[in-house]
């Protein structure tokens, strides 16, 4: 019965959004009661769409945390909603019921979100907003009104503080210069505990010459809200455009966030709309030189590009930030960083945008000392990375979740990412300065973590498995194999750098057991007896760990565990691994089945945004996107990260695809192609 329901749901999804433009995701019928926003972001500030005219649902700023809400742990903070506005035409404020023929569209190529609608027989209206790629803390909204009759408009930018913030301060200032007048609408507030100062500021950009622009008026409504507005008469047939540019920043990002928010806004205003959009578009053009091009299946092309767009939007080169499972699409998972980054998102980003991936590893390197203290507190040596990490790198998992004290494989995942970064870039200076401290400290952890119970039996007991339904088990397959890989990579790194590796590392690696069942199937953990699994565990030993390379073993484990994943309640990336492995085995029909099963049941209207589970409602799940993208890049595309760099191995495409081209791969920006 459940499979019939899933089939019907898949059919509905397909009908909901038939193959569209490969770069644009459009929604023509906006239902506010069945609407899941899509995100425009630049790796620092994320804007989530709303079905209401001139509103955005959330503004989320990377790296801004405070302790509040559930769990007594750090949480992401919503920023000031600095793009919310209203528009009045002939004295009437436009609401949902007044906006007919509304259409919304995400342009992934330009990273812009556009809304158009008709306002009766008076005007056609559109607005487009951007999270400017070249300016990490700055956003822009364009508004265009095409008058059908002589009308009078009033536009207002409304600055409102999120409920969680306190001690809100509102400011309005006009800076007059001979060549420009700058009206600044600014707010600041403290985070719930007072730890952070969060600030935002915006200004109008008018299309008129200086001295001819409308007069701006400031209104204070209450402590949490104020606005600035202007009025203008527009003649029938006239097209009028204005813009709002704004910046948001906190004391986590800058020592003087209030003044810096205003400076950033002033900078953007005086750059001007055209220069801002040119720089933004050029930055995205550069990113899209690394792309995934599918010929023969427009819907798969659009969906895969959407996944890549979101990973690019949630990450940023030149920082020490790492994306949370939900990226900058909201406050999901408190904005914490898990293995989701290193094992699921990182590999796809690494092969296409190494500098962006570097920021994710830098995030861990800067928190290595906290990981050392975490290991010390549990009686271990080396560095033990927390299951959930936020600003400082201490354990941020709520105490009711056993993954905090026991899901230790995260430490090996961090080391794995560091080794893979070196493997792709071959940057020995980085390996010496950043990679080696991570690899050696994590290897020391595993050498102290094992229990030495005789030759071939260096057990790793009492862990939460990668399959998180298996709690407090012994000798979990993924944990053990990841520890082995960590120890081997550390030893190999030492050899490359001319450093003497601890000989105990390889002794430990050679004695950690990987358990088997009677028929040769890899046993997930010591007491595993065939129960359902939450997510891939054993199959990760074939990829990405390459612990198993014999196709017979890979197939045997696949055939067994693919039947242990329930139809619901499991995250999207598991099926991405099944896709990848079956593609590498040459079984295109099974690979295609799992590719579709990985994400189609997880899509939400109207923009096909990806939720964590089938029928889930918590988009956008960047972890799942990373898993599916690995299925495409490393599965269908055959890309493989080796210690000598990226190579292409034999794989197979779905019959539905004519070809797959992957551009801008690795530091040398190579192109790889697979055809049917």
C-alpha cells in the first residue's frame, strides 16, 4: 500500500512541475497554504521567499548563534527582515487578494528571485531580490511598476526585529552631499542572552537624477518596527523603478556591527544598481563555470542544477564557515554543523569549487583546540570533534540526544575531508600547516579510543552508528572502517611530509574488526540482526571509504541493505549512495530507480524544494542534495577522488539521459563527459 501511495505522490510531483527551463524554476499558481519558500543566498546571508507580495519569510545570517529556545544549546538567529516592504497604489495597500496572475521564479543562473502580478486595471508590478554574491552582508531588491492609468504610489521599507531579539534600537539618518542624499533606515538589537549585537541598515536607490528623487519620510511605529517611505505620481504607460539596498551584520562578524552595517549600505548605494548587479552576475557566472549538464532529460537537469545552486548558495570561499544541514534556508537543526558537511555536501563542492570547500575544512581547523578538549574530557587522547558544532566548536548536541556523547565517527569524517582536500588540490603547504594537525590529532584519538582485546580485535565499543537507529552498539561497520581510513591517511600524510608517523597507528588500523554475517554480508554492528536502518552505514564502506573494492562484496552488501531502508522516515542521501554504487557496477536501471527515489518523494511545492524525508516539510535539505549530487558526479559521472587527484572511472548513465558533462572540475577546471 505504501509503495502505491509513493507512486501516486511521484506522479503528482511530476505533474506539479513538468520539465521547465533548465535555469529557472517557475510557479504560476501560488497557494499560500501549500507554499515552501526557496532561498536566495550568497554563502553568508540567506533570504527565504514568501507568497505574500513584497515580503520575505526569513533572513538568515551564517555564523550568528546564541543560546536560546530548545535544548540549552546555541541556535541560529534570524536577522532583521530588511527587505520587507509595502506598496500602496492610490492609497490602497496591496495584499495577496489584490495580486492577480501572480508568478514567482527563481533564476539559478543569476541567483535572483522574481515576483510579477497584476494590480487590477491600474498597474503591472514586479520585484526581484538578490543576495549579492560579491558583497557578503548585502542584499538588493528591485521594484518595477508599469502604470496602466495615472496612479499615485507610496512605497515603504519596513524594518522589523525578530521576536527573539531584545533591546531594539531604531535609527534614521540622512547624509546630504552635493551629489547624493542617503537615507538610512537602521536597527540594532541584542541577541536573547545579550551575547551578540545584530544590526541592519537599508536605503532607497531611486532612478531619478539627484535632486529629482522623491522625498523620504521616516515613521516610528513601535520599538520593534519602523519604516521609511516615499510617494510618487506615475502617468499611464510610464514604467517606474526603485530599489532597496541593505546590509546585515553582527558582532560575530565585525567588532563594530552598527556602524559597519551603515557603511556597507552606503557603499552599495554609491556603487549603484547597475554596478551591483554586474558584479553579482559576474560572480555567479564564474561559479557556473563548474556545472553539471544533463542532455536528454530537462527535469533531471533542472533538479540537479537546483541542488548544485543550493550548495553554492549556502557556502562561501574565503571564510571559516561550514553549512548546516539546512544551509541558509532557515533555523533547521539550529544551524549546527554535523557530518552532513564532511561526508555529504563537501565532496560535491570539493570537486567543483575547491576554494569553497577549503572554507569548510578551515572551519574545523580553527576549532581543533576545542576538539582536543572534548577528547580530554572523555578520557581520550588527540582530538574528538563534536557531533553538533556551532561557533566555538564545543559539543552543541542537546543532552537528550545520545549522538552527542557517542556518535564518534564524526571525528573520522573530519579527517577524511581534510585528506580529500589535499588529494584534490595536492597542496603540500596546506597539508603541513592545516591538514597534518587535523589528521594526526584524530589518529591519536582513534589509537586511544580502541579497546585492545587481542590480535585482530581492537574493538570500538559503545557508539551511535552512522545508522542512528543503532545506539550504544559495538564495532559499528562505518565507525570502524572510518577509523581505519583516518589512521591510514594520517600515516600517508606523514610519509608525504617527511614526518615520522606513530607506528601504533597502523597497528591499530590493522586490528580493528569489520564484522561479517554467515553469508558474507557485512554486519552493521555486533548485535545487528536484520532490523530496518535509518540511513546508509555498511554501504559507505564501498563508497566513499573504499574499504571494499571487490564488486561481488559491494553487490552483496547493496542487495542486503537496500531492503532494510523503510519507505519513510529516512534521509535522502542514503539512496544517493545506492545510486552511485549501482552506477559504478553498471546496473543503470537500479541506479536510475534509486536516483529518483532519493529525492522525488521529498520535493515540496511550488519550487521543488528538497525536504529531509519523503513527504517531509523541512526544506531545504542540503545534506540530501549533496548525497544525490555525489550519485551524479561520482556515480553516473565516474569521478573519483584519489591520493593523486581526481580521475574518471568506468560508470554508466541512465537510459533516460543522452549524456552527462561535468565542467570546471578540480583546480585545473577540467571537463569530463559520459555519453550513452
